[in-house]
């Protein structure tokens, strides 16, 4: 006795079609999270050294990744040229007199590439050149106060300035302990 389902081809076809639609939906959702369909705006920059910068390095503004390095290469003047993208959600931050700054950790815990927007209201067109702080024109922008660059938080200096009050407190405690021991004796 043969076992037959009358609509087996249609049932299998429906399941295959449903699986394909589900797979396409998952790919679209994943692509949205991975920025596959988002517009990225391309810009150029230049650095004295490429230490700590490679393709894929994130560009940060106030702790948020707003872009990444696409290409990096050594040019004929022994300078490092970089092509980077800024994500479409942060494109309004890219204004005239913007600046990139490569911050190298003094104790070797990694590097960061920071973006500082210009104080201008004029937006830079795509493919524009944004100088780095390494270049004389980048330092000139900072000296002329054309860049929104927050003051550096020097953690080591801040810690060293807190050592003196700590030593004074320890010294006062030792003096009080000596007085207490003298009274007890």
C-alpha cells in the first residue's frame, strides 16, 4: 500500500517559499544593523605617521564612533594619506575647519582617532580634505580657535596633583598616632 499526500508538491513548495522569504527578511534586518544600506560620506586626511592607524580604525566624536578609516597608504612625500568615511547620521558634524587628531596612549594601551568639528556653520562637501592635528594647518586651526576641541584631560598630572594632599593626610595621621602612643606610654 502506497502512502500518498494529494498536495505534497504544493506543501513542500510553500515551505521552501516561506523559508526563502524568512531568510531574505533576516538578511535585510542584519544588513540594516551592519550599515549595508546606509550612505557613508568619504573624506581625505593626512598624517605624519601611520602608527596605530589602519583600515577599519574607528573615528570617534565624544565617545561615539562616527566613521572609520577606509584606506591608508604612504604617499611620495613620505606622509600618510588616509581616506575615511563619516556615517550619514553624523554628517552634520562635518563643517569647515574640522580636524582629525590621532591620540596615542603614553602607556601603550592603544590609540584613538578623534574628530573635532569646526566652529563654522558651513558643511564640507564630500571628498573634501580634513587636516589632522599633525599638520601645520591643523595646528593653525586650533591656534586660531576655529575648531571645537575640548581641553585635554591629562590623567597622570591629575593623579600626581592628588598625591600631595594624600601624603599630608598620611603625615597628619602618623603624627596623631605618635601623640597617642606617647600618651599611652
